[in-house]
C-alpha cells in the first residue's frame, strides 16, 4: 500500500497566527477579553445564576477542540510531556493516510458494532484518520448546522447565557447560533424516534432537531444540569474527529458556578446505538465571566467561501499521492 503522509496546512496557519498575536493574547478589534491573572481572588459565586457572557478561562482558543472532544481526543499524547506523540513512520489508517503528529489514541469511545461501522464511514479532516479537506464528508464543511453538542465539542468560543423565569437561552459565537433550555417543568420527549414536547400548551408536531430538545434544573445553588434528546439520526457528528451520534443520544451538561468569575462545564454522552456505555466528552472546562459590554462577533459559515477554499486549497492540506513515500 502506498503511504500518504498528511501534514495539515492548518498547523502552519495556527503557527503564523500565534507568532503574530501572542503578545496581544489574540485580542480581536473591538473586543477586550478578560483572562485569568495570577494572584486573583474572585468573590463568592452568586446563587442560582449562570447568566452572562463567558469565554474559556485560559484564553480565546481554550475551547477549540481541533483533535476531537477535549476529554476524548483522537490523537495520542506523550504521557511524559503531555504533547501529541510523533512517529515519522506512522501507520496508514483505514482512510488511506498516515499522520505523523496525530497517532491513534490508546483510549477511544466504547463503540457498539454499529458505532464502529458508522465512525469508519466518517472521513474527517482532524484526528488520526484525517484526510485533506477536499476528500472529507464532514457535513459541517458544507455549512450544514454543526448542531449540539458539537457546538461545545468543536469550536467553543464566546457564549452568552440569558435567564428568564421559564427558560434559558444560550447564544453562541460559532455559526451565530442559539439554544433554548426550558425550566418550566416540561419533560423531555419520550420517543426519540418521533420527538415532541409532551406537556406543553403550544407543543409543535413531532420532529427531530439539529439542536435537540433541552430541559434544565438546579440540583443545588451553584449547579445547573441540562438534559437534551430528540436529535436527527447521524446528520451531524459529535466532533471534528467524526465521532458518531444517533437519534437515541441523550446529552447531559453540567454548569457549575465556582466563584464570582468562573464556571465549569462538563458534558456526558449516552447513546446506546453508538456506544456501549455513557462517556465523558468534556470534563470541567473552566469558563470566565466577561464584561457585559463584550460583543459576540459574527462567525458564520459561508458556502461560497468554503467552495473557494476547496477549489484553491482543499487538495493542498497534504502531499499528492503520487509524491508521497
């Protein structure tokens, strides 16, 4: 088998961006992010309040999970250094490519046979099975909605949470999307294959959704838990590495207010069609409260821009097969 090495061009892009903006903490025009600082002593957390505009506490790139969901990455890390392991003679994967700086991780999600079959049908541009952009079948690169929970497991950036007496709204920077989380006592759909609200005066006809159906409640004064189901059957992926989901999936989000300035976000996936048991996709990602004057900028997916990228660069994210050795 001819070996095709894949060296993502995005690594070069990220390197150039980091070099030019490291002194400025990647601040964008018109936005001033409030990062964690040494020696800070935040005040106590307010009770039953997670409202406000939030950013990953480590910086604007702290929620970008290019190699797959943060707690289940699709690249092996060196246990001594914590960096991605490297093997210049990396084996060719089932996609026909080998990536020296992204090797198969020692731990993967607990796939069912259907889950394993489905993930092999996904051809991602990240993770140890990555291919050049022009060869992927990732629906998000056609500007399809990323959906939930991928919005939190892919390119998680600025988000704003609004609280009302009946529901919460989460506004997202990436793809300029929003979600409603109901707190009015309604129950989740009972039939995931034909989902609809069960006890709501204004219930709509049954339909699966990109973002699912979400309900939330306070389990104590500082912890808000959201449960979501009612998804499409594999029209979206869980993350950049192509992890699958089905209409049987239920997602649990835990928002834990730590102090006046910080909150932790965790996500657990349960999907009996794709996985033999629930697993953690995000584990206590630290978020920092921002100024109420911080504007959430547009970050749209433009089909015409994506077409332009694929035309001129899509095949250049790795060497052509005839030149690979």
